[in-house]
């Protein structure tokens, strides 16, 4: 599953580079349709083709890493609960329990889960 993103004036996408596992997943980074590198292993090679400075590349990588973590959380949530994260409230499970499950089984930090779970305070107990 490829996640399409917009970063400043670039169209980019993230695509899982490995199967689901209970560790951080690597995502392929594509900028304007061209493979640029990976989120974990190696970063962006030949970054000068895409960015005018190393600082600009580093800012993009920070963005890509956060978005990859959120996409990883969405994928693992769907696998764990057999539904998209957007339907988390239909599980009738408190978000704190969901967050604990995702942390223990899939190593997804609570900050990332809170960023992808629908905003519904009634499920935060």
C-alpha cells in the first residue's frame, strides 16, 4: 500500500519495503515518482538531485520519517484489529487499551497512535 504525500512543492510517496514485523518498518521513498531511498536503511542517496541543501534534505527526511511511522501504525492497526484505524471507535475498546496493545505487540509508540486514532475523547479512559 503506497501512501501519497505532498511536501512543499514535491509530490512524494512512501511504500513499505518489508513485511509487517514487530519492529520499525522501512519504507521506500519516491519523489516525483522516482525512487530516492529508504526511511531507515540508507536515507536518500544522491540527495542533490532533489534538494538544494543538506538542511532541506534533513527537513524532508524528518517529515518522511514521521509520515512513515504513522503509515506503519495504520497498517499494523488494520492487521491487528481487522479494520482501518478510522473505525477504531467501532471496536468499543478504550483508546488507552488500543495504545497499550499496539505498543506491546507492534512497538508503536503512544504518540504515533494518538496521531492516527480518530479524535474521540469518549474512548480515552
